[in-house]
């Protein structure tokens, strides 16, 4: 199965999917092909921005804006609309406290 996944994804993503399957764990992966292949194999997939929002919800981290700005400055690509939605969710979360 590893070779099959490596033909579709990079080695790190393929290894992560195999490990998640062996551990019966969810997987954090953002790349579309990796998410699709994970879902095909019955894995629960979580993205990095969802993980950040959950950490914010639990007061494990501060404001998401500087974090997302830093990610984008370091070459991680998120659309403006996705970042806008994330920050709106954060604002809603903070109002509910």
C-alpha cells in the first residue's frame, strides 16, 4: 500500500497515512490529494487551520491572525476567503465566552 500511496503523494504524506491507519488515528493534512486519499481509506482528516481553531478554543494559543500571517509569510498558501472565515469563527468564539 505504501508504494501505491507514494505513486500519488510525497513520501511524508504516504507514511503519515499508513501510520494513521495502523494507529486508527485521525490525520492532520492540508494538501488536497492527501486529504482525498486519507478519506478514501476511512481516516478522519483535520486541517491545520481547524487544529489552530481548536487550540484557540481551549486557550492553548493566542490570536490566530499573527499565526496565519506567519504561516503565509513562510510560504503556506491559504486563500484570503479561508483566512477570513477562520478569523470570523475565532471572533464568534471569543464573543461566546
